[in-house]
């Protein structure tokens, strides 16, 4: 997985567990694309302090994922739902005994797609 996408997922799942300062520095770097120099100037700290804080925060977030596995489970469930949606799309109206069954299938397919889009 692309590094930035991975960092975004870590922050989405575990960001609320960070301190306010960690969240603020993380946001400036990964969300607002500030450089270490820009962050250092805005926070009145050294570039090395910014670098150290970001590395430490990455380790903390990865530690949460290693222990809790929320992202891993989320991705596994997303893959399963995607497979179900794909299988549902393979059905055609002629595969159903009557129109009512086809309509139920269509409603279920729409609901699955809605859930998939929400996650």
C-alpha cells in the first residue's frame, strides 16, 4: 500500500488516541502537506524535533494496528463485501423464478453497494 494512504488509514483509525500535539503535527505534515521546516517554524520547534515526533507517532500508530488489527480487519471485510457485490452482479433476471424474487435481488444488490460505498 502506498505510504501516504497507509498513514491516512492509521490516522483515521487511531488518530483520536494521539495527544493534541501529535495530532496537530501529523495533520500539518500528512494532511496539509507542510514540510518539516514549515512545521518547525509554525510550532516554534526544531526540524529535528518535528522529524522525531513524526517518526515516534508513526511507531505509535503502527503499534496500535499491530495490537488491534482494525485496519487489517476493515480491509478483509471490505474485500469480502466487494466479492459479494461482484457475485450479485452476475445474476440476471432470467435466473429468478419470478419478478418478485428479481426485485428482492435488486434491492439487496443496491443495499450492498450502498454499504460498500459508505466504507
